[in-house]
C-alpha cells in the first residue's frame, strides 16, 4: 500500500503491493507498475540451540586449495540409472567441452580417491597423495608417463610419508593395470621431481617389517597374544643377519607364530594371500629364520619344547 | 698399470666391464658386413646395428651404418682398445676405408668386497640419505649416487660394492676411497 505515479492515470494513485505475485498494481486502473520484485527479507529462520548438519549459510563442498579456483565451478552430474540418452545429449557434451584447466586434475583426484577407498585409507593420506600429484603435474614433464602408475606411486609415497606404508603389491592390487615395476619406476621419477623442485625435501624412511605386522595379522584373524608376539619377534629379528626383504621376513614370522599357537593354523596359501609373498619365498625365509628362532620368539609366548617341535625346513 | 694407490683396507676394486666408443669415419653397408662375416648378427627390424663378437679379447661390438661403433665386454682399458682395433681391422678387411678416430672409454664397471656385512637401513637414514636410495621391496641393494666423482655405487648387505659410471680408473678408485670409511661406520 503506498502512493506512486501511475502512467495510465497520469497522477499519483494508491498502489497495492501483491506479495504472492510480486507485483506493484495501481488500484484505480489495474496497471502493473513493477513485476517480479525481489523479496529481500531472510530466507530461513536461525535458532540458537539448533545446529544440525545442514547449516543453510554454507553451500557446496569444502574448498580444495589444490584446484585452480578452489573448486568453485559447477558440474553437471550424470543421473543415476539409465542415462543412455543423457550423456550423448547436449548437456553432457557441454559439460565435457574441456575448457576448464582442472579437468585432468579432477579426474586424477577421483582415481586416487577410488584407490584409497579400496585400500581403506584415511583422508589425510588421500589428501597428501593429491598434493604430491599436483606438485608433480606442475612440472610439465610427465606427459608420456603411464598415468595409472603415476597415481599409484603418488599414493604409495603418501602412505610412506604418513608412516603407514603399504607394500607395492598392495598398491598394485588396487591400481588398474600398473605393474610393480612401473610403480617402482614412477616412484623414483616422482622422488626425483620433488627433489628438483624443492631441494631434497622428500623424507621417506625405509620400511620395516614391524610396520606391516598389525595389518597382516588382522587379515589372518590372529588373536592379540599372537599379534604381540609377532611384533616382538620381528623387532628382535632385525638384529640378525637375514638377507631378505622385510615383507618376506614378516610373512615368515607370521608363519612361525601361527604354527606355534594352538588355534586354527592358516596354511602357507592363506599367509601368502594376506601378505602378498609367494609360498616359495615364505619357505625360504623360514629356512633363513629357523637357526635364530629360539632368540626371536619371545619366551612368554612359546616354550622351548614347542620350538623344537617346529618342523624343520 | 701403475701401482695402486693405497687404501688403508688394502682392498682394490677390480674392473668387470668397460664400454667404449670409436668412430670409423666411413659409411658402412651393414648388410654387406653381416653377410660376409662369420660372427655377426643383423636384424634391422629389431635393432639397426650389426652385433659382432670376437673371441679374444672376449668382446661384443655394435656397429652402426654411420660408421660409429660401441665396444663392450672388455675387462681392462687396454683390452678394450685392442678389441676396438680388431673390430676396425675386420671392417677394413671387408673393404671399407675404416679409420680409428676418437676412441673414448664411456663407462667402467668395477666391483669389490669390503669383507663385512653392512647395515643398509642405517646408512640410508643418516646424512648420506640424500644420496642414497634403499627400497628393499624393489632392489636388495642400496643405490648411492656420488656427486664427486659423479658415479653410482650399488652397496649390498653382503659387503659387495659395485661401482658404475666411471670414465677413468682414478674415478672409481677415488669413489671407493671415499665410501670405504663410511661403510666401515655401518658395519653390522
């Protein structure tokens, strides 16, 4: 309700504001003076005690500092179930016209996210892997490289840097198509690139058998006693001159511990599946460990007679 | 060979392989060479050079159509030069005006045994970690890239050390002299 100048009546008339349609209407001749007026009052009500998960003030996902614009752009998503004619339609083509510089990055991040999901890794490791990938990509010399191997190597390095190493074989299992050799080569390449970019900042400790013990043991379902004994055994075994890869030593120690415990003993095949070490290698590592077995296995776990009963390799 | 420089341990690395190149300075017909010599193989689809072998010194040469030749497998520098000359002679006898230009030794590989076991994980963690790469999953030896002289050493737990990338004998003697005290620190 107010007064405004109506162009039809050519004088000041009473004007009615219709809230439902957003029109300002002259009450005498019915001319619509302004339509589509924007309501600037608040959209929602905020209460002090209620927080909830949906804070209407915040929109979109967390900003990603690695992407060029912080991830502000909008993406047209593929609808679930039966999108046969959608992607080939103009909307899908518009989305993929490839003008945003981040497309490769976003795709790579998605692949890394898939791989880390399959391995059950925490978000810290995934973010670190994304960061490593971005740093490597900034130096444009990685074009000809096998992309899968590069991403797998980024994940491998991220796990190492967070002190939660994963064996190359484990990374192989989730990386589609990358072989151990390719991942190893990609890893060397990345370490070199990161070393070039910032002088020698890549800090990665050597792997130890103990880092993998918890995971391998829980894959096999060993009880707590056995896990503790295995960890102690592996610590002690580092003092002896056993020239085997730490993973093979870990697998052999698990074999010995499980043979000593009374519960259901996993076969060599089960241990081979859980650790990724070949059965022949476990047997050979067992042969190397056997002379020191008395000193390695903690005494509270198994007594000497049990150790003597252990089958000789 | 001149007398060996003394190293307190008395251990001297021995050469295992020498790679050298020489320019014969004439265009060669590889098919002709392959057909008229007994000890050569030439598969152009696989590799565009003739691979020729001689029995004494036991060496292999890659002979390219441009006239350049790579000679590998000799155990000493003198043997490498002698072998390269023998190959050049064979090419001459086949009718090409081969000369012996720019003989250069490109790579010398040497190995030795320090006689004690080495703790590689400790080595990689110290101040030498910047130059070392030790990935037991990928390769059992530690790869040490020495900056001065610029070459690569492969150090194994058993105490065997392989030195590669030297262009002169002195280079790998110096390298071994440099690395020996460091290794002794990490004796097991």
